[in-house]
C-alpha cells in the first residue's frame, strides 16, 4: 500500500504544480483581456482589446492542451497503479475471509499452538474491515482523478468554441470599421462585446477552479491500514 501511495504521489506532485501555475497565468491573461475590453470605447480600442482577448484565449487553450497531453500519460500511470493496488487489497481480503471461514480444527493446527491461533484469528477479524475500507478509498480516488481530467476535457472544448466566437466578433468589427460602421453606440455590437467580456471572465474563473482542483501531491502521507508490501 505504501508503495502504491508513493508512486501516486510521485506521478502527481511535480506536474500538478506546473499545471497549476500555467492555468493561473492563463487565467490572469483572460482577466486582463476582460478589463481591456470592458474599458474600450472607440472602435479602435475595441478591436485592439479583442486582439488581446484572442491571444489570451489561445494561451488558455494551449495551457489546457498541454495539461491534457501530460495528463493522459499521468492518468494512465495512476490508473494502472491504483488498479493494481486495489486488486492486491481485494485478493488479501478474500484470503482473510477464507481463513475466517476455515474449519475450526484447521485453524487450531497453528504452528504456535491454540493460543497463537486464537490471536491470529482475532487479528484477522480486526484487520479485514480496514482492508475493505482502504480498497473502497482507492476506488474513490480513482474516480476522483477521472472526474478531474474529464472536467479539463470539457473546459478545452468550451475554450475552443469561445475562441471561435471571439474571432468572429473581431472579424465582424474589423469589417464594420472598414465600411465606416462599428460606432461605439451600436447596441448590437455593444451586446456582443459585453457577452465576450463576460465569457472572458467566466473562462478565467474556470481555469482558476481547475487549478484548485489539481490532484493533491501529499497522498503518500495518508494513513494506510497495513504496511506488509
């Protein structure tokens, strides 16, 4: 169990810190872009702000792509380690349950005599529930990690869609400016820019939430039921 926990912590600790820093930097870029877009008044300022916003969106998407690429390899390693440990725990638990169901005469044939046999049986009876709880805990950890990376995949999909929408707005504004339109008081344009600003703020919050949800690096310090590995 300790071996699996150490493997899990080593797989998570370094990359998780790097992923969190990259996500926070991308979130800060989105927040600065949102502030610029909200403060822009003239068509030229708005076009420049949309350009910065597009750069921020691209940085956010790149961060998510890097996270997913590294995360896919990391998740496979974690998945294999956790599943192997879970199988080992379940096998040990099954063996202990078979011993508990063994005939009384067989358990009394302990090399240390009846007293040692009784002590061993009492230890097994107390130890089995701990093993069962640890197996359930490992399964829960595996589900938690899977959920974290599924959230990142969904965020990457949303980031791609948001970038495409922003680029369309930027292209429409540039076209309107070439035609002498795109006035600051255009209600339709103002609505689209407000929507883009809100989307930038939401994107920044999503990245910060993902950074906060990075798997912990201290799983090796969790108490374990036994250390016979």
